[in-house]
C-alpha cells in the first residue's frame, strides 16, 4: 500500500494546523517522513477543470490529484464537500472515505486474507 497526497492538500493540512493546533505544525513534516506519505506535484489545470462540476472549486485539486494518482481511496474528514450526492452518483474509480472507514475496511481485508 502506498500513501500519497499532493502539495495543495499538504499545504491545506499545514494551514488548518496553524489555525487550530499551532503547536503541532512543526511535527507534520516529521509525520509525513515517518509515515512515508509521498507528496506529489499538484494536478494539472486540465485535471482540476475536469472535476469542477463535481465538487467545490477549493476541493477540486484534491479530488483531481487523487484521480491522477490512481489511488483506491481518497481519505478525508471533509464530509460537507466530499460526501455529496453528486459524488455518490458519479462512478469514480476510487472510494471516498473517512480515515476511520478506511481502517475498518483495511482491517477487515487484512483479517480475511491473513
């Protein structure tokens, strides 16, 4: 399993931490290094444009980046913008889930194969 994000999403994480948990900002780079989460380039403008009709423009680079990275899961806590009827009806080649939902799926898959 590989964990990836893009620069746009990483910068958003840093901004939220600065606002909500300023003492934790310094540790985010260490966490990314420890967890081996790859930070990729931002998606192309064309890829972002392609998903603008599906999601709020501020979140389009995150969705487009996940699609360009060909990931199986897009993990988010943003229920308002990522768990919409529009995205549910769209047949995306990835599953949008909260981290908790992902770990439940991952844990069940691990136990059933091991």
